[in-house]
């Protein structure tokens, strides 16, 4: 098996374990679920490194995420600079598209005020 094929399969296994990357889900805080997911990924890594541990899995994931995030920032930076379509950065990372599922994590949560309308009216000193 080639390194590229192995890594593509590893990324797919990671994507299928949202408890490891979807920080807004309930599963993300379930330690047992995450432990089981890490074990699945550990078995995949052991195909190429028989001495791998859970820390090896976590380091691999961290490396993939950091590299992907760097490419995402390069793309966003080139879009903000006012460049033309031809000048927008095109990621050189071959697995960039495989990690697109991680971009969902960058959407900020909606917020709401914790100040009630009644409080605003009684505290408004400009009246």
C-alpha cells in the first residue's frame, strides 16, 4: 500500500469519528467514545508502525490539522488581499480536499444577549 493511499484511508477513518473533531457535538465530550475512536485509528497506524501508541495517533492528527489550517489561512489571506481570481492561492497539499470536513469547526456559534429587554429599559440612563 502506498503512503498516499494509507493516509487517505487514515483521514477517512478520522472523518468517520466526529467525536474526535466535531467539538460542538455531545460525542466530543464522551471520553469512552473518543478512546474507542483512537483505538480504531491506532490499528490503522500500526499497519505502518507496529510500535505506535495513542500518542502517535494524536500527533498524526495534530500534524494533519496544523498543515491543513496553514493552507486554509493562505487561501483566506489571498482572498482578502483584493487579488484577482487568478491570484488566489491554490493549496498544494494533496489531501487538502480530504480534510474539508474540518472547516465546519470554524463557523462561530450564534450568540444571544443575556440582558433581558426589561433590564435594558430600566438601566437606560439616557431617558
